[in-house]
């Protein structure tokens, strides 16, 4: 009986000690993103000489445009996700076609508080700052038994199904900005590690019993390339406060409006010849 009691006491002590350590747990994770692009032009574009080779060049340019690096500064319940600063890349062009990017995320700062179930996303769109404040969506993950190593960390697989809207076709010579879309279910796969007791991850991903080190939604892949745990210089997480305060739904409306305004201004200045491609990022 004494040995049994002693075992319980040791177990409780270990649990309390782990809890206390977790309260002061912090770190910085570096993520790299890549995106699978497969844009196909419509019949009008094909008739104007935009052939398969040009489409392949466009897809290659877009893939390079979406290769970025981010840092996630985290504590047990708070995190800050930002793109690494670098010189702005020139706007990609090929054979008279120009890719226009609205809200590329360079200046965005995403704060998540999983304990209070909320986030604040500071973004700059065409020179104006917005502060998107809303609730974190508690989407259910299905935990699997499959494992793999990402660096030195053993990770476990988790999946969930989401409904997304995808563009099936659009015209590069249509002033109406009309595009055909379809909704479909997509499986999101995440890999998390129990070695880092933080229920957060890159972008808006969270809600697993360990830090998410990899995510794939069928189009975009986000992979952790470096982790520094409990750095000598204590991390500082400051929630962004500047910008016009809006919720997520309102921000989506603003994005659409600003995007259309930019296209109209572009055409009005005589720079548009009907062969522009607009890529919307952010939100």
C-alpha cells in the first residue's frame, strides 16, 4: 500500500511539474510555404495565342510567387505569425500578361489566442491598414495513428474536411471580371508533435494537442523548417492594435471592393489591354 501511495504522489508531482513548465513554455518556429498551381486559360485566351507553353510559364511564375517564409512566435496559448521581411519582388510578367497581387501578406500580422478563442489579423490593403478581429473557428480534427518524423520531432497525423470555392474557369479578356466557380470538399492534412505542448500552428490552423509542423490542403503546403524552444531572449508577443477594426465577413467584402477598384483604375489609366490576371491573397 505504501509503494502504491508513493507511486501516486510521484505521478501527481510529475504532472504538476509538467503543468508549471508548460506555463512558461515558449518558442519560435520557421515555416516555408509552397503552392501547387494549375491555371488553365479559356478559349478566348487560346485564340489570342496563349498556348500551353505560356500557361506552363505562368504556373511556374505563380509557384515562385507563393514560395514564402514565415515565423510563428508562440507560448502555450498565444502566437504571432508573420512573413519574413525581404525586398519586394517585381511584378511577374510574361508575353504581355501581368499578374496583379492584391494583399500579398507581406505586412500582415496574425495574432491568435486559443485560450480566449479569438484572433486579430492586421493587414494592409492598398496603403490602408485593417485590423480583422473575430472568433477562432473550432473545427473538428480527426486524429489518426499514422506517424512520421519532421526533423527530430515525431509527428502524428490529423485530418479534417472543409468546403472550399474553387475557380473552374475565367477569361483574361473579360472586363466584367466574371469567373465560374464551384464548391467542393477538400481534405486538410496536418502533422503535429506532442513534444511541443502548444495547440497552435501556422496561419489559422490550431486545435491539436501539439504544435502543427506541417499542413497540406491539396493546393498549399506549409512545412516547419526550424524550431527554437525557450530561447535565451524571452519571446514577446504583442497583439496588433492598429488599423480599421472589422470582422472577417466585412473584410472579405472590402477585399472584393478594393480589388475591383484597382482593376478599374488600371484599365482607366490605359495600362490594361484585357490580358491581366488578378490573383487575390489574404483575408
